[in-house]
């Protein structure tokens, strides 16, 4: 699930189904302002469940209106109209066509929307470059090529995220089944920096950078009930642990407009907003809590309208006003 960041498509989200079989769907949902309700705009088939969905980080609408999904491959979809979305290209880096290593996640570079990075169960991360070419008067066609592929971890890589540090183009981090958070720089890929390792070597599932202060990131362990806040200037030691959840945490979302607010959600039906500005003092309790009618498996904080947070549970998408 992901919010569109385009200023002319503010209240638009994409959501994917999770059915443990080949046939899945992606739905684009938008606000019908006349009726003040969200309605399904279009739906298309997707092979296997999406491991992540993301709109192109293009607030001004300078690029084609694209949506990316990861699963067996990275796919780019073009929104042609309110009711039609079509596959633009499929990006496949497998040299051996008989085997496909599923992608666990991807991230789209905000500073350079022609760059995407994917993480895979085959221990690698791949950085893709996109081109928008002109074809004989037709609309511009988007295609992609591999800029680099690197072995990022000792085991499966579960998430990847570009950092806003150093200009926001070249730095990214990843987490994986080896329980580590690693930092990379596209300009110096011969080495990486381990900024955190889980004491119990539990796999780390998600990684989320602070939107306003690139020194901070949040991560969480598989089946873990706490969210760990890290400061890249103080490697290996968490600066805070957010541990009010009573069941495993499934999602983390930093506020788009504030460096000290982060939202977490989990199997305890809770979405919690935390104020972390008193770090490194312990943060005991969240400042806001919402209880849903089911286990929350996704949470997103809308970049274009910071008053809105979306959550998913069961087959329901809910939009919450902060």
C-alpha cells in the first residue's frame, strides 16, 4: 500500500492483495471529493502478491505517472487514465531463466527518480536505471537497465531504502536475515558499513529512514514486538527502543514533516505515534494510539498530506486523520 505523492493526485493510493497463490490484484483507490469517500478507480492482475508497491516520487508530475511493484520481478505500471493502468516494463536481472529469486522489497530514489533499488532472497541488492525514450511520435516508453548488482548480506535481504544523506542520491541501507543493517554508497561499492547487528541474530525485516533527519533510521526484527531507532553516527547501539506493542510489529512510518514523530503498527491491532525528541532518554509511551478491528499489516504516512495515515488490516484500508 502506498500514497501517491503527486500534487494533482493527492488522495490516491495503490493497494495490493495478499493471496498465497499466483493470481493477485492491485487496486488504485482515490478520493471522490463530491461524495467525500474513497472509491476504487481501477484494478489490474498481478502475478503473486506484491511484496511492495510504490508510486514514482515525482510530486510535480514531470515524469510519466508510474507505479512500481515487486514480487517475482520488478514491474513498472503506467496509469493511462483514471480507469486504465497498463504494464510498462518488467525488469529481470536473472541470468538463468529457469530460476527466479523473488524480490522482498525495493525503493525509489526521491532525488533521482530514474534510480530504483531492489532487495532479493538471493542475498543481493540491484540498482536499476530507468530511461524514458521517445518512439516515433508515440508516448515516451520507459525501460530499465542494471546499473549495479552487489552481494549485500550473508543471507536473504529483506529491505532496502535510499538515504537522504549526502545529497540523497548515492547512499542506501539494507537489512536481512543475518540480523544486520548495512550502509552502502554507490560511489564506493567495494565496501559497506555495518551500523547495527541484532544481538540474537534475529532477521531484520524492515528499514525506514527518518524523512527530515538522515542520521536516524528505524528497524524491526522478525516476530519482534519493538521498533529499534538507530543513529548512524553511533553505530551498533540503538538510541531508542519503542516497545509498547503487545504482539509483533508489522510496519513503521516516519512523519513526512517532522523529524521526531514515527508511527508503528502491529498484530495487536494498534497503530501508535511516538515523539522521540527526548532521545537518548527512554521513550516510555506513545503520544497517540488507535485500535483497529484487526491485525494491522501495513502503515503509510502520506507525504503530500501529512495529516493522513493509512493502515491495512484483513481486507480493509482505513485512512486516519492525525
